[in-house]
């Protein structure tokens, strides 16, 4: 069960982080006020994108191993199916954060 809690916690943290980033972008687009990005903000965005992307892929892979164990011990039921669906969505979130990491890395490298 520890693996599933880890997977859930990482997904919640990733969701909150992505929500804050989306709110910041929506605020900038709707208000028309572009806040100047500092070098520290660029580093922070890049590091958090990297860390969360790696945590997401780590959590998904650790939970994937346990699903097969669960199914071999307890048989087929809805839990392994829901766990596989959760891992698939976690993989999609990983891809999104990996792309975001590429963008924030580009922003950091072209910062003046």
C-alpha cells in the first residue's frame, strides 16, 4: 500500500503545482500584466518541472510492479484495473511535465 500512497501523493503534488502554474499564466493573459521573470524564477520553474517529472515516472513504475503482485495474490478485481488507469494518467502527466521542463529549460538558457 505504501507504493500507492506514494503514487497518489506525487500526483496530488503535481496537480497542485500545475494548477498554480496555470493560474499564474491565466492571470498574466487576462490582466495583460506581464510580470518580469527573474533568474531565480526561471531556475525554480526548471528545477520543479524536473523534480516532479522524475517523481511522477518513479511513482508510476513503483506502483506498476505492485499491481502484478496484487493480482497474483488476490485475483482479478477492480483494484488492479483502477491502478493501471491511474498509472496511465500518471504517465500522461509525466509527458506534460517533461514537455514543460523542456520549455522552462529553454527559457532559462535564453534568459538575459
